[in-house]
């Protein structure tokens, strides 16, 4: 579940690898940081460029403690004289969502990443390794500009780590 939440978060960020007919998306940076290294360790967190406009998000993280309760805060910010809130700011119980996927916003993101995920069960989560999230395409219209997808992962009531994915959307004319 935790890994699914992490994957959901990371691919929530991957959500914004939007490749529709009207826009192209390029991830420009990723930052992964663990607040408590006794819970989660990131072995690597990076973008891999396949071509000038195609990148994939590569994360390898290990969850070291058993986790029974996972919440995720997923928000999208748009750069406009600093990063300002845009469209999403959702906090959800990932364990509950994996048992019964009833949040429509999160379900859209989850449906995009579940095939690429190595997390396929609900809580509790023991030792878990998460790795290699690849490019995802979705047909959602977004205005052009710079964006930031922020994912905060909360285990047993305490924020354990975050993943921030920066990306740029260019509208095709």
C-alpha cells in the first residue's frame, strides 16, 4: 500500500507527463527527500532523458519499517511569479483508497500508474522496494507553463518523505 501510495504520488507527478494533441510535457527536475532515514531510504531519484523531449522518472526507494497507515498529500503548483496553487490539493488515505478506490481525482492518477507499479496490494506494508517509473501519457488539457507536482507521504501520522517533480508544458499551435 505504501509503495502504491509512493507510486501514486510519483506517478501523480508522472500524471503531468501529459502528451496530448494540444500540448507537450517535459519533466525538468525531481527532488526526493526522506525526513527520517530509519523509515525510508532513497537510493536514487533522477530523471533519465531518452531524447530532447522525452524523460522518465527513475526512483529507487526502500521502506524499512512496517506501515499500517498511509496518507498522501498531492498538490499541483503553477509558476507565476513564484509557485502558486493550481488545480489539485488533495490529501487522501492511501490504504482506504486501495481497498475501495472511490476518489475520482486519485482514481484518474492511479489508473495511469497501476500498470507500471510494483505495489499491488493494500496495507499493511512491510519492507518494500520501489523503482523505475516510466513515461505516462494522458489526454488532459493544461495551459502552457512551468508546474510543480508535490507529493508528501505520511506514515502512521508522521510525514516521512516527499517527492517534488518539476515539469514544463508547451502548447502546440
